[in-house]
C-alpha cells in the first residue's frame, strides 16, 4: 500500500511556519525543535523537511542526502547538548515511533532525543 501523507499534521504546520516551535537546529533537509510536552530535561524532536510518514517511508524513499543530513543533525544536536558518551557526556535515547503498535501520534517521521537524566527502562513490560 502506498504511503499517504496528511499535510495537515502538526509538524507539517510547523514546517510551513503556521504554528511556532522552539527551534534547536535547522539545515537544508532537517528541522529540530523542543517537544511541547518534554518527557526529560532535554526532549528534542528531529524531523526531515520532506513529507515522510514514518521511518520505513523515509528509509525507502528519502535521498541519501536527506538521510545523511538527518542522521548527522541528530549527532550535532547531541553534541550541542553535551550528552554524547564519546565526548564525555552521560548519554541519551533515540526513539522513533511508527504506526499503531509503535503508538505514533504525529504522522510525520520524527526522532525523539531524550537526555538529561537516566531515561529508565527501554519499554514498559506488559503481559
Ligand atoms: P509520537 O507519539 O508521534 O512519537 O510523538 C509526538 C510528539 O510530538 C509528542 O512527544 C508530543 O508531545 C509532540 N507534540 C505534539 N504536538 C506538538 C506541537 O504542537 N509542538 C511541539 N513542539 N511538539 C508537539
């Protein structure tokens, strides 16, 4: 089934400057901004500027330039936050939710960067 992108999603509106955001980084292909409801002292959302619904859409259809820019932007933000273990930082967690089982709320691909405290168990365990 082809991907269907809803251009009325909240991140599409942020990209069109229809609603504000607290910008952390902007490059040719990528925008990063603070999550409106932070779950950690640092909670940054990183999104491609292209219209991709989720990670599998991005991974299969984005250009190499978009993917490289996105990945390196995440690295730059973690460096800015001072959380890269390779640079003496205390670490971070990256999360990309997708679809129903991933409990994705906003249907524009995004990576969460969570840092600034111990982020806790990877997932809640349920029977
Ligand atoms: P998801 O569940 O889709 O992986 O995460 C969506 C995230 O977007 C949530 O953490 C939520 O707090 C954040 N969010 C929802 N609406 C807005 C908004 O208008 N502005 C910002 N900055 N973040 C938002």
